[in-house]
C-alpha cells in the first residue's frame, strides 16, 4: 500500500496539484485503507503548525518584502560593484557578490533572480556580455539565496526534521560563501577565455559612499544572525525584530514605503505564508504515515545492501535528491524526503544540521536545472534569450555547483562550525 501511496503522490504532483494537497490526499488514502480513524489526520495537521518557530516564516517573508520595497537593490549592486567590479568579468562578479548580500534579505532564489536579474542582466548585455551567460550566472548565483540566513528552506527543513532552526540558519553562513567563491573563481577564468570586460576600479571616495549607502540594507541579516548566535533572540523573535527594522528603513530612512505599498506587500506575504504553512501542516501528516509504515527502515536496509560506508551512502542520497530536483520544486522534495531521510542519516551518524544545509542546496540546484528550472525560465525571460541556449551555457557552470556540493557534503565542519561554536 505504501508503494501505491508514493505512486499516487508522484502522479498528483506531476499533474500539477500543489504539494500540500498531494501529500494530504495520499495520506488520506493510506488512512482509509488501513482503517485508521480520520481524527488522526486532523490531529497531525493541527500539531504540524502548532509551533512558535513556525511564526518565523511570515515574519521573514514580511521583513524581506519590506526591504525589497525600500529600493535596496540598487544600493546593494553599487556596493558590490565598488568591491569587485574591477575584477575580470566585473559585472558577473558583481552579480555573484550582490546575490550574497541580497540573500540576507530575501532568502529566496526566485526573488534574487527577479530583483537582481532585472537590473544586472540588461547592464551586462550592454557591456558586451553574452545574453545567455548573463542569464546563466544570474540564475546560478541565486542559489546562494536559500542558504545564507534568513532562509525559508532551512526553516522548513527544521520544522519537518524537528531540528533547531537557529542552528540551521547559522549553519548556512559558511556554505553560502563556499558557493559564492566557487562561482567567482569559475567566472574569473571563464571571463578571461571570453575576454569579458572589467569596470574601472572605484576610487576610495566612491567605494566609501557605496558602502555607506549599502550597509544599512545589510544590517537586517546581521541583526538576525548576531541576535540568534548571541542568544538574545529566538529565530522567531529575530524575524520579528527584522520586520521592525525593515519597516523603519522603508518608512523613515529610505522613505519609499507607504500605507498603500505596505498593504500590498502584506497581502503578498499572507499568500506566501499560507502556502508554506499548508505544506508544513500536511507534511506533518505525511511524516506520521511514513514513520508508521516503517519506510525509513526499509530504505535504509536497501541502501545498506549497496554499501555500508556512510560516505558512499551520503553520496547516493545526495544523488537521489538531485535527481528528484530535476522534476520537483525544492519545497516539494523536502516534504517528501525529509521524514524518510532524517532517520536514516541519524543512524548513519551524519549530523542532521549538516545534512539540512546539504539538502536545501541540492534541492535548490533543481531550480537551475531542466526540465523544471524555475530560475532558468525566469532568467531566460529577463535576458530575452531561448531556454535551450541558456541550458547550453549553463553546462560549464554546473562544474562549480558540483564542487560546492562535494565540499558541503564531505567537509561537514563548514556547516557545523558556527552553530557548534556559538550555539552549544
């Protein structure tokens, strides 16, 4: 019966049913077949979102929207240009560094692609960069967004895996820089081969002005990270403080927020939050079903038939998640695999905090990989280039993505150092 449940889940997802309802329907069929009282369904759904930590999701969404409406994108790009614009492939390097800065505000790959891509892709094309490469590096660098805190993906994993969200957010900091550095090194050599231009080095006065204008925008992720690491805030309290800071910046400092825009973004935040909360609610039911059916034990036994080496098994699990990412959105993959894989990695002696970062990054690669490739489609549209040509250009960029994946997977202290040191 459990096999039929997963087949039904896959079929409903491929047919376009939202993952929350697909998991709910699949779980309901299992309960009916097993003759389990349906009040179990409602109890698990309610308990799934009856958590103070989950309140951080709408707060982080709202904080990011407030900062986006405050017109910070130009300031972030100017600061990145002052710091790395003089390097070979200057605007491409700016694109990557801007994604690092923007990640601490949006926490979303699609938001990164849309906000930064709408400005940088036309600018790169104007300076002589190929349209395909401009779109490709924008899409690739957007993967930094779901890793560096605040990260909705890490919050979702923390709730599903019942792991401390504060540690997970802290764990994403160094891996985010690993991803950025791998892309910047690749971009340097690729730009030399393509003879892409550099921008003039910013004068001290220009750099100081750009940094001063951009620093207030970067204070929000600093507040979140420092507040959590110092023990001053819980993740939810840090998110609430970030909202206050975002509103202050938009209404008082940048003066670009108004009652009309605030109402509009509140509606947008409500819709996005409801989607995530529904996913978590039905995922709780799905997790209960998976545990009752002893799916993790069955999968673990199957994996142990292939190898008893935990490093080999970690590679196989990562490959499995990556393949799923080719066909499903990241949140859907997390909902399906987290209740199955977390018990397995615990038995293998793999740190669940480290695994959470790896899982979020690996599922995110699907956003820049066909056939789904949400960020690829968005970048292609902004660059006015064909999806097919963009995919061809992406092929060499997958090399630094692979290197970053291997480093994050097999050098676990990169993920665990900060949470272990500051959040003991």
